[in-house]
């Protein structure tokens, strides 16, 4: 009969295949600091005994004696110093003892965001980083204090339990990481919503600014148009001011001259019998004689006024008042041109009477020419 002795690894694999579910033997995992913090967080001694001491009062009292707390009253045991420094090694010890990530953080007083801040400081916020750190920390503790030899069955059971615990720890860590990612995603969504709202507000402010700018531009255009109209009105008033002699004495003289010219025009009218038969009357014009200099300058102004007069009669709807104004402006400029030309021929003399005779002569010629044209036709 041959015998074959399996190696510990083969024996563990065999037991794992043939044995049923392994039940982990209960062991104490709570430390004195954990006990004090649990009492500080409000856990009763009954809850602690049930959760950490397999609901065995004898084990619980034995542990209190080992910690030196058995002589204290319950209120005294409840007091704990929550300001004790929390270290990375304490956290790793709890994780190696089988506590879940969230449970270990909570038992150390680091629940919520505070716990993840500590994990970030320790460099083990990510699940993979924590697992690598646990492996290194477990290896360092193994080198510092080698475990005593245990039977093959116990070693296999412990190995299987450790694998299950590692798997569950990984699942818990993934769940915790997933929850953390959900929280970060929700924060990013809220931040994105705020950014979109700010963008909409900014776009609305730009639209309002464009509307205000358009209104201002319209007002500026209206104001410029009004200024142009006022400038044209000022120019017209200046022309009117030139054509009006403010002197009362000059007005009297003009009235007298009007009467004299009226009589002369009547004589011319009577001298042209053919034209008299056809005409119903005469229109007499009065223009002030204002001395002017520079015949060439006055001639250039005549050209400008002729252009202005032509523009007045071009529209489909003719403004009679504007046409008459431009006609009188042109006639007044003709008077200025004649007086400027006479001023060079008769320097230092009053040009009123010569200018009157000039216009009387050419007015008479026009009447005679009109009468001849009527007779031919």
C-alpha cells in the first residue's frame, strides 16, 4: 500500500473542493480605542456586546478587565477623547481585521466627506491604491511578527475566509467608490446647470444691450436729422435777414420808390397797347438794393441759387412756397451782382438809383419783347 502526503497547498485546495462552507471562528476584533469611540458615538454596552463579542457577556467583561475598564461605571466608560490623532495604520488595521471601509471610517469618527478627505491625504482614496497599501502593510506586519504555524485545515479555512473577505472588501470598496462617483457626478451636473444659467443670463444681457444700442442709434439719427433741419432753417433766416432792411427810413424810401416805379410801369403798360389788351394786370416786385463786393463771388452764388431753384421744381409735387422763396433769393442775388459790378464802375457813389434804372430798363425791354411775341403769335 502506497501513501502520498499532500503539501499544504494541495491539502488546502482539496479541502476547499470537498468541504462545505467554512464558518469563521469568532475572534475579538475590537480595540480599546474602538470601544471608547463607539461609546462616545452613543452605542450601548448591549449593542457592543452583541456586535463585537458574539453576544457573550463573559467575553465582554473579560475584555473590560484586560482594558482596565471593569472598575469604571457605564457613564465613565462612555467618555472618550475624540481628539486623539487618527492614523493611517489604525485604519489599515481595521481593514485587515475584516471591517468594511465605511464601517472602519465611521468607527474612527471619520464618516462622510471627512473620511474621504483622510483617505485622500493617505493616498488610498482609490480602491486599487488601498488594496496595494493593504498588501504592503500586511506583508510588513508579517515580517515584523511571523504567524505561528497552524494546522493545515485551519490554514486552508483561514485562506478561504481571507479570500472571501478580500472579495467582499473589494465589493464594498467598489460600492463606496461608485457612490462617491455618483456624488461627484451630481455636483458636476449642478455646476454645469449653474454655468448654463449664467450663459443664458449673459446672452440675455447682450440682447438687451444690443436693443439699447439700437435705440440710442435711432435717437442719434433723429437728432442729426433735426440738427440738419435747424441748420437749414438758420440759413434760410440768414437769407431773409439779408433781404430785409431793418431801417425804418429805408423802408419809407422803398415805399416811395415803389410808388414811383408803379407809375413808370403803368406808363410802360399803356405804351404797349397790344400787351395791355391781353394782360389783366401787372405783378410788381420789391427787392432791397444792398451794396455788395466782388462780382465774381456774386456770380458764383448765382450759379448755386440756380441749381437750388432747379432742384425745387424737379419733384412731382411742387412746393409753391419753396419755389417762390428760391426765386426771390435768385433775384436778390442778381441785385447783389449788379450792384457789385456797378461799384467797380462808380466807386464811392450811391448805387440805389443806378440799380433801379438798370432793372427798369430791362423790365421794359421784357414787356416790349413779350408784346412782340404775342403779336406774332
